[in-house]
């Protein structure tokens, strides 16, 4: 089949197929694009039943072999027709039908290809990064597409309005917490529009809850406001995503920072712990960029909260 339409395949294709054959399970069928991409439609299914009169689409139902025809309705192919995304329709499309047993006859009565007029629903991949710290207004939204086309995005929300052209990737930063609307159009498809509502979540206050256990010389930390932490105790480094952790205290050095911390700015303190000096304080500094918080920890339980995200030395 030769197609003169030069449009790109933004969403997918459907294949309409009418084949007469006494044993459908003898057949292996595939479709090849002008660019050389081949997608398998069926292979060796539906024993002892005949004929195919069906539309093959990635959004169809799973094949259920009936009596007559063996395959009918709108069904999924064994391969994925979305493999043709991004290719041009123009050129010669080839339907290949292989019969494993020559003694059974059959014929291709007709076949046709229909292009989906718009990108597939999963064409736009949207990633939202929430505000890192309270009142920093550093939320971020990025968009990646599966198919490169001439897109336009209309972005609105929280006193922000942006219109931009792009073909594959688009992003915007310095966003305040709130809900934003993104609407995408395509220059070559005036009827297409797809919209999404996304939310940039606000950050809470940074807080550190500490408790020193005098009976076993352990320091218990409960942390909020970060994702991962690096703790160094007497040269041993621990990376954890846990919000609660216990450290065995002994003479030496303790160093606490976040995974994103600049090593030159992390806090290090030499401490001395013994049963007779358990009242002595331990001073730590938790750093979660761009936040710094210093705390003096006594044997009693203490809670430290810090906001907004500015240096507190």
C-alpha cells in the first residue's frame, strides 16, 4: 500500500484486516513501514478456526478466538503499533502474511491503515518538583514528549502566564506552591488540544527532635525536611533515608549533613562521652541546602524547628 500523506505519526495506527483462511493458526502476519520498522500482528494463534475480520489497535481488547471469524472486533496485536510513532506516513507500507502449511489455502481480501489524529494520551510526561523549603518559591515543572512535533504550551497559575514553543522538552522553574494549568497544542494539527492540572506542593518547616539515652550512650535523632542524610561518626559514614536513627556515642567526631551538602560546609565536632560526663552537651549542625540549623543537645529531649530557610548559625 502506497500513502502520499506526509504527516508524522504522532499517536499511533490501527490496521483493518480481512483475510480468508481455513486455519488461522498457520499464519504469521506483520506490518512494515516505509522507514523499515516491522510490527508483528499475530503469530500461530487460534487453532482449528478460520478467517480474520478485525481492526488491530493498541487500545483494543485482547484477542479471544471465536468460531467465525476466528479473530474479529477491535483487538490488540501481538506487537505494539506505537513503534511507528515519529515516522512519516508517506511511502509504501507492506503487509506480510506467512503460511506455515501450504496445503491450506487462503487470501488477503483487504487491508487498510488509519492514523490516529492526535498524540497518544501518554505522549506528555510531566514531572513536578515541589518547593524545597518554605517560602523559597523554587518549584519546578518539566515536560518530555515521546514524539517530536511543533508543540505550543500555554502555562498559567499563581500569577504566572507563559506561552512557549518547543519540540521535545520544556521546563519552567522558580514556581510558588499552587495549582497550575498546562495546555498543549500542535502547529500542524489545529484541532488538537490536551490540558493538565498539576500542583507544586509547599515545603514544611525544618525540624530536628533529639533524645540522648544515658543508659546506653545513644543519641536518637528524628529528622524532618530532607530526603537523604549522610552521618559520619568516627570516620564511619552512613547514608540513610530514614527519618529516625540512633547513633552510639563515644569519644571522637560526629558529622551530620544532607546528601546534597557541600562537604566543605558540613559541621564537625569532637565530643567526649563517659558515664561521668553524660551531662556534657553535643553540638550538631544539620544542613539541607539551602538550610542550616545548629543545635545544642542536652540529655533531655529537645525539639528544634527552623523557618524560613535561611542560614541560622
